[in-house]
C-alpha cells in the first residue's frame, strides 16, 4: 500500500504512485460518499466486458451491484481526464466494468467495497457459466428489491470479509 495525496505525490518515502492512481482520486473527488475504491482485474466480469455482455443479477448477492455501466476504454486509467471520465460514467452506482480490463467498485469502507467486488465476480461467474447452457434466469425487480432489503447489511459484508481474510 502506497499512501499518496490527491495529486499522486507520495506521503511516505519516494515510492512512485501506481499508474492508475487517477482512477481512485477522481472517484474520490466526484463522490464524497465514497471512502474506499477497489480496482481489480478479475476473470469472469472481464469476460463479460470483453464481449459487451451486460451484467445481469443472476444470484441474490449480485443484485446489490445494480445496473453496472461499461466504460468503453480498454486502456489503463492513467490520466486525470481519463479518471474524470470514468467517475462520470460510474455515476452514483457502486461499480463500473472497464472494457477488457477489469472492474472498479466503491463503498463506505474497505469491507463494503471488497465485499461488493466479491459479489460482482461471483455473479459474473454464475452468469457466464449459465450462458454456456442457455439463457440465465435474471431476478425480477421485486426480487431485486427484496434482496437489497435483506442483504445490504454490515454484518453480512463483514461475514464475507472475514471468510476471505481467514483464507490468507
């Protein structure tokens, strides 16, 4: 972990910031509600983004991500204007897919952002696998509303966090 300011200047030592620090800083600038940004390069959701396949809620926890936009740039988000464009495309949602690249997920803290990223990837894998044998069942609006009411809880996010942490 490298601590930087909002301009990418290291706060401790001389280690240069990651290439994609603008992805993080521009989301923080655009979204005062966001306290954690997770950017990963996962397998299943990246497959969906490579083909332009829309993310669909096919399992309960996957519903929590809502309607995920696709940022149509396979390039690294390594400039301020690119970070600004990504933040704008993300809007007020918790996530965005980056075409042939990865995913960015935000949360009120690292536990929430991490857990939502896990849910996004689990849903993407199930969606992809189901597409191999047919058309996946997609949760109805009513089912999605119920899932959000029951599953958007700090205790369930912490349970997922603890599960993955125990595997370290």
